[in-house]
């Protein structure tokens, strides 16, 4: 228990840094952004306030410590119609081996579909089609260390592909879940996508005002190496609490997650789920659009022109409201299944629809 309390204290000391440490957004400093896309209709319907709530195979993609709630086996299949016509597919399976812990495997794939190629010389299209795709494959392990404390982790292979060029690397996720002993109050913590930089293979030719930049010595097109870029690493602390949990008619779960990404200001996710007769789930949530506690980011335009210089308030997160529904069913001879749907409002961008099927054997 002393180790557990030391663990909680260590993470708690980081909270002030999360609240006040990052004063400006560092958008564009990390790649592999597809790793930030929430997987599973339940967590998305609660606006990603899910680190202390996840309790089935979907926990692989949120907080792997939540896998310890699985009694035997759990699987998830998820689909998302993402922005700009992109498609996102994911699946995971987890097995409980008793004292040996829980082991899971997962994958997620984002694809653009076919895109017509355009070049500087042929801006109306060359007639050639290409596509892009991002892939993550993971191996997970989780174990309950006491009746109140559990841990989990993922080891992941990550690949980004643009036509024929690829970048790949490994990354790890580490999560914990702690039940405080005060009714159902629990705390979840995780760090996701900790790993080395990615770098696209091959070379590219640069242009200046429509003309190829030539090598000054050979007078041939200058070939440049792609620059390396960071993983979208995120640290999060969350709490959740169940109201009316002994009521057979309904149960209300509320959750709050505080996220600290390495490429933006902090954000606060608020979510709730109402379960009626253990069959129907109604969910909703909100993401603070200006960073945590309403903090806005300010950019200065026209710095070199004092007369025309002005400041601009920046909305660092386009995601705002989310909502969703879930239907829980008993499948004779198999177990329990949950069919979940969620939509997210991305403001000036389009709405995003996501659905998932979870089966617990």
C-alpha cells in the first residue's frame, strides 16, 4: 500500500505543472496525429473523459489498466467516419489468464482512400491515383496488484505511409487505476505514445515559385531528406464516480480527465453516462475549447509592422460537444454485448460519427 500511495503522490505533484506549466500551443510539432483519435463509442460519447471508466477491450486504446475489469475475454470492433472522408477501423481482443494477468492484441488503421495525384506542373491532376494510410499494432498486458490498484501497458508498432514512402517507430503506453475506497471514486492515469521520433523515408524535391530548386554545384534538382518529427505524447489524470450504483433502474457515472499533450495546451474533458435498466446508455460530454480552465492562446500577427500589428485569440481545440447511445444485450451461450454510437461536434469542421461493438465472454 505504501508503494501505491507513493505512486499516487508522485503523479499528484505533476498536476500544478499541468495546470499552469504550458502557456502556448505547440501545434504542428508532433506527427502521427491519428493516434489521438478516440476508439469506441462509449468513451467518445463521454468526450474522451474515459481514463477512469474504461472496463472492457476498448481500454487498450485509453488506459490499459482498465483491462483488469475483464473477467474472461473481451473483444471490440470499431469504425469511424473521420474528417475529410477518412475511414478509421480498429479491433482488439483481451484474455484474462488469472494470476498471470491479462494479455491483449490490437490494431487500428486510418486510410484516405484513393486520391488523384497533382503536381506543380500538372495542377489539374496527372491521372495517377494514390492513397495514404496510418497503422498501429499493439501488444498489451495488465495486472491487478491489489483490490484497489492495477496497472497496464501497451507496446506498439506505428507506421505512417504517404503513397510509397513510409515512417515507422515503436511506442509504449503505461496506465494505472486506483480505487480510493470512498464509494466508487477512482483515479486513472496514463501516458500514451512515448517513443522515438518518426522519419519518412526517401527524399523530396523542393520548389520556389513553381520552379525546381537546383543544386548549385550540379545544377540538377536538389534532393532533400525529410525531417524527423515527434510522437503525439499525452499525459492524463482522470477521476470518475458512480451515483445510484445499487439502483436496479438507473446508474449515473460522471468523469473528468485533464490532458497534457506535447503539441498543444492542456484540455479538460467532462463526460457523463446514464444507464437505464442495464440496457440503454445515454452519454454526453464537453471538451474545453481554449485549453484547461478556459485559458486562451494568443498569437501576434504582423509583428514586423507596428502600425498594423494585432493580437488574435486562438481556439486550440475544434472538438467541443459529444453525445452517444449504447444498447446492452445478453447473448445466450456467449456473454454480454454492447453496441455503442457517438457523434462529435468539431465546430467549423464536419460532425464525426463513430460506432463500436464490444462482446464480453
